[in-house]
């Protein structure tokens, strides 16, 4: 037997028509989820989640949003590794910020490509910033 799917008018979900029951509060046929109060519970959960979203300060607009995002990405990049020039040489010392391991890094050959200790990616160092 093929059961026909019907859209529930309360939750807009589609369910087999056979499962629909008359709900005394909604005064209409509702799907099993709505009948058992599942939909109501889900809704309450959603409302609660909405309330927990921190309020943004007044005057906050899209530009601020963009700037904040840009600042955050920049920060993340800088946090991957830290480079220090070794005086009197072309070499730099790289400190991996994920495992705090320090090692020699060749900025011209861009080697090693990953941290020899934890294998974390080493961000590309702009060599001109060292010259
Ligand atoms: Zn429903
Ligand atoms: Zn590492």
C-alpha cells in the first residue's frame, strides 16, 4: 500500500496521511510530531537558542562586522608561526605556535614547509619583510 504524504499545517512537515490525528488544541489534523508535542518542544528550544545569542552593541553595523571578521582572520594567520631573523645570516628562526618548537627556517627556499615536530603548516613568510 502506498501511503500518501500530507503536509502538516502546524509544522509544515510532510508525513504519511495515515499518521495524522485530530488534535484538540489545534482543532485540526496534525502530524504525529505535533500531536505528541515534539514540534512544540523543538520550537521552545529554538526560542531559547535565539535568546542566548549575545546582543551586539548599539551602532553595530555590517561594516563593523566585516572589519571584525578581517581582524580575526589576520590574527589567526599571525598566530600560526612566529619568525625571527637570525642576525648575520639569511636564515630565520621559526617558532611553531601550535607546539612551541623552534627551528631554522629558510625563507628563500621556503623550507621546511611544515613544522618538523608537529607537522603544522608554516605560513609563507614574505621574504622582503626581512631584507
Ligand atoms: Zn506537524
Ligand atoms: Zn609544531
